[in-house]
C-alpha cells in the first residue's frame, strides 16, 4: 500500500504522522514544497526508506501538484494508494475487513473524515496524538449544523480517495474526482482523522497561519485553498465554537446522530406539507369534499398553522 503526500514546514505534526503511517504503508512518497524547517531531517530519521521529491515550484500550486501526484500514482498503477496531507491520519479500525473490501481490481472508495478538535487545549500533547487528542466531529455533520455559514468552513466533502487504479483523476484539492461510481468505505472499517483544530497550542496556530505563505496568489484567485487564508482571530473563534460540538472519535451512537435524524425527518415533513398546501389537484379535491369556503379556511388553518 502506497502513501503519497506533500509537505511545507510540518515539523510539528510530522513525527506523529510518520510514526503512525509507517506501520500501515509499505512505501511513502513525500513531496517537499520548499520547506525551511526541520521536516526533511525528521522524515529521514523516522522513515529513512521513504522517498522525498522536490516540488517543481517554490509556491504550492494546486493544479500542478495534482498532475505531479497522478504521475506518481501511475508508477504504482495496480497498488492500493491514498494521498493525505500531514494533518490527515488514516485510521484502520478493522484490518481484515479493510483488505477484504479493497483487494479487488479497480477498487475505489471514499474514506470519510472526522474534523479533530482539541477539547482540552490546556492539556499539552505528550507523545501519543491519537490517544491523547481524540475529540472531533464527523465532517459530514458540519453542514447539518450550518457551521460553514457562520465560520466559513467549506461545504465540500473532506473525504479522500483510496484506490488501486492507475490514477485518481482528481480535481484540484483531491477531495473530488472525475471517476464514476465510487463507493464509500464504512468508517467502522476505516476513516481519516483531520487534525485541523487539534492539538491546539500557540505553535499549532502559528503553523496554520504559516501555511498561506506557501500558497500562490494564482490559486487564491481561482478559489483554491481559501480556507488557509483565515486570520488568527477567526481560527480561535472557530475552535472555541467547535469545542462545544465535539465528542470522542470514533463514535457511531452519539446523541448528535439522533439530532441529525430528527432534523432530516423534519425537513421531509415540511416538504410534504408544502406539496399538500400548494398542490392544485389536492386543492380541487378539497373543494369538492368541502364546498364551504369558510369551513375549508378553518381546516386549512388548523392543518398548516
């Protein structure tokens, strides 16, 4: 299994990211986006047999990086592979089931993502990121609570593509693909932890603010990577808000799921009521059954108030 990634000044999370993934992947190919910190030395120390490539540009360009990644994927066209950022940790919950569902030729799956939020930022991370910082929110739930409207979190899915095809045929950002009929692997089998608001510290905030220094203005004009251009105040406000919504990950029977089901059920009921209220055919039938306009008005008021 092949892991592909690109990095820029990631010395804060890299030790955790490499130590976790070297137990899962046979090979890693990491693209250096002109890092100026200790990232390269960390990679050589923890995963000395993984390959490091230099990015063709000093600045990160989404379309250019996508093309480079697909060129790499083609070299391993029949092998299972995934592209992850340094903030994204692949969590395999059931190895037996994982390899059973991905062993077939032309396998392609979306892997769901949980947005990780540091519930206890006052407790400093020691050694084990996965066990020490395990609170978050399933990313698909963010839209239900409309956090994106309040805090500019994108509505685009954060899922990542796991496949053994020649290439992923990605759109820039790699959260979408031109490939058809992609199944979603159960999060009980595998999912991704996206450490975007965790572990929360002064250094982590500085890292987030520093990411934008490597992004091209050309990409920003095209709408790529806009989420990396928030200011410090926005990150802090969003973190505080998300803490209230977070829960242990993985969690499949959390009360939050009940809320979601209720919201979706309410939406369906409102749709039905809307159709009933404004259906011309039903109004005509209603008139035949109840000729009196006064009585019809009372009944309508009682039903639709």
